C-alpha cells in the first residue's frame, strides 16, 4: 500500500512537471524558463480550443473600478511573494503566463474584483512556500478546456475588453457553451518587452467544445 501511494505521488509530480515545461516548447514564452503548456484540440480563423492540465497558482485579489490599476497593484503584491516574501525566504522563478480573472460587469462604471495569478514553477507545484502577506493565497485550477483568442500590443483595459467582446461574439455565433460570468486576461511578456508581444483572452468551455470548420 505504501509503495502504491508513493507511485501515485510520483505520477502526479511527473504529470505536473510535464505540463509546466521548458519554455522552448512554446512560441509565446520568450522571457521565462518554464511555461504553462497545452494541447491544441482544434482551431478556426477566430479562436483556438485548448486543453490545460490542472495546475497550482499563487493568487491575489484586488477590487477597483479600473482594470489597469487593479492589475498593477496585484502584480506587485505577487512579485514580492516570488522575490522572497514567503516563509522560506526563497526566490521563485517567474513563469508564463500571468492570468487575470475578470468578472463580467453589468455596468461600465461598476467596481469589480480582479484575481491575478502567477503560475508556480514545477518544483513548487506540490509544496510551495507559504506567503507572509495574508492577501496572497494558492489556487488550484482544474483540468480545463478553453476558447482562446490572441492579440498583440499591451494588455490594458481597452484591448482586453475589446478582445473578450470579439471572442464572445465568435463563440455565440458558433453556438458554443462557455462560462459567461468571467473570462481570463492572459499575458506572456514583461512590461519591458516592446515588440512581438503576445496576449490572450480565455473563456472556459462548458460541455464539448465547438470548433466549426472555417468557410
């Protein structure tokens, strides 16, 4: 029984490491050693359908009327965690992407809680050091299929809102089922990178994903 439990633990570790892999395996990850990898299920001219394995993230929330202000504050808070503000005092390598859970607003001038997460490297997926800031916590995102739309430039409130709206229109046109309560804004690049930036928006698929052939 002990051997069996140990084997299961090893398999879980290897699975986590396999899907959080070398950034050379992804064309989007150019500034980190490790990146969240995925399986491409299908794609159209408008979006991709991807499968992601379950993974652990370090997370914080920030309430604001403005996407940009909230994400800056949350990003700096998590940066402190990976730079040593944890119980072990260790520095943790940055990974990609950074994801921001954005609640769909019913009114434009309505405050919202923005949830920003850093992917934990494979070495810390099973036992990350505890944060010293009580606003920082861990999130276990489940195995999931997502609809992803990509775009360039900087990930700010206007570009994020525009691309999420465009993806939503495309999914509705395809009669796809997806979670309409929130989406993820996804960034792969540091602010210092100027050219060839890569951003995405994700909606979580519900049921069997739809990927119609392009006309």
